[in-house]
C-alpha cells in the first residue's frame, strides 16, 4: 500500500506558517489524523478487537506528540525571529568595519605605528571582503569568472529576509558606485510553493542596467568579412557568456507546460535547482559566516561535512563492490567446474573472456 498521500514534512510546514496558521496547527493536525483514519479504515477493520484498542491508544499518544511538536515549531519560529533581531547590530558593525565607515578599536594607532600614518589613512575597511568570501565557497566560486571579479570588488553588503506573501525569501546585494552598472542594489527573490515540502515556484532577479560596453553576461565577437566581400569592416555580434551576474536573470518556467518537451523540462528543473542552491548558500552560509569564509576557516568545516557524506556513500559502494566480487567469484567457480566437466579447460581460458574496452569519445 502506498503512503504517499499521508507524508507531510513537519519542519518545513512549521517554518512556513504565519502566526495565525501556527495558532491553528494543533487542530489541523488533529483533523489530518482523523482524515487519515478515515482513508485507512480498512486497516483497522482487519485488526482483532484487542489489537485495535492498542492502536487507538497509540493514536492518542501520537496526537499528544503532535501537540508538543506544534508547540516546538511555534517556539522555534519565535526564537529564530528573536535572534534575527539580535544579529542585526552585529551585522551593522561588520558593515562599518568592512567598508571603512567605522574602525575596530586601536586599529588606526597600530597601523600608523607599523606602516606609517599616510598609508594607514589610505587603506580603508577590508578590501574585496565579499568577493573573497564567495570565492572561498565551492558552490559560488564555480559561478564567479575573472571578468566578474572587477565588479564584485564593489560589493559592500549582502542581506536577506523572509517574505510571507507569497512565501519565500529575498536577497539584497548592495554595491558602491562602480563603472559596470548603474544599480546600487541588486535583488533576487525566491517564491516557494508550500505543500508537503518547500518547492521553488519561481525566482525573480533585478534587471541590471549595464553601462555601454561593460555587460559581463555577454561578450562581443568580431568576425572578419569573407574574402571578396564588399563590406571590409569586421562583423560584430554579442553572445551570452558565463558570469555570476546571470544569477539575477534566473531560468523561467513557461506559463503553458505543453510548450516544453520532457528533456527541456528536465534541463529547466536542473537549472532551477542549481539557482536555488546558489541562493540558499548565500543565505545560510555566506551572510551569517562571512568572516570565516573570508579567512578560509569555513572551508575546512565544509570539507569535513563533504568527507562525512563521501564516507557514507563509499560504505554503500564498498558493500556493492563486495557483493559484485562475491558474484564474480561464484561465476568463476561455476565456469571452471563446467570447463573441467567438458574437458576443454585450457590455460587462460579458465578465467573467461575479457570485457571489451571502453572507447574514449
């Protein structure tokens, strides 16, 4: 019997609910359990009276558990909101130091003594702070090209906050005046479908106002005219290219699903998942732990997490390899036995045929 209809992801459900919905969560859970009981009444009918009574008691215990769980989600949401407010003054201090608006105590005096007063005055803040932090993250470093680095040096701050209608979150990138684009703030908004688990509905990015000849998401190609052509001038055309700033022009889902075939739909889904991965990495890792990413201290922790995941995966692979080796040994023994019986076992042929080599394409 399939239980797809009864699975609902409680943590995401709790996170996504607003205050009014949280207040009625306990009743919703009770109704949900009652509906489930009706849908699967045939299970209860097939039980003996004594077992049925025990299951009824278990359901009451489950209901008590769900009430506690609902309170947990409510208190966790309030706790998260509380600490988000407590983080803000720290983020403000970080902004001031990074951008040279304020100074850490004693910084100017020490710098003047070590390097000379003139040089200390020239160097403000922490140069390339956000660029370095993002480049040290594996997910983001793959998106940043050498051409992007010049523009990302002007990045002053990244912020995020939740949105309720529609549900999701928004990223804000604050830039200093720069020679690449006019925008002082670039935004990226993620709208989520709140069903059994959060599913990305769509993402919306800022349209970047590039200065002439400074667009980083396109490159200019020049082609020489064909021999004998009357037009002696080279032919120029623009072509899309890789850039971190493509992040602000996310893939869009067509209004009519019938407009795309299965392969295109799969490619679009992969693009949206990658886009969300970038956004959630900035939200969950870069913004709260920017200094650790800048210094590189966060890299080691990230690598340890990956190693743990790899070890878990390797364990499964090792088990599969052991099983394959056992199967091969059994097959080999059977082959040898058959050949001995037929009297045709000779030299290397006892080990069977060698598999064909794969050709590199």
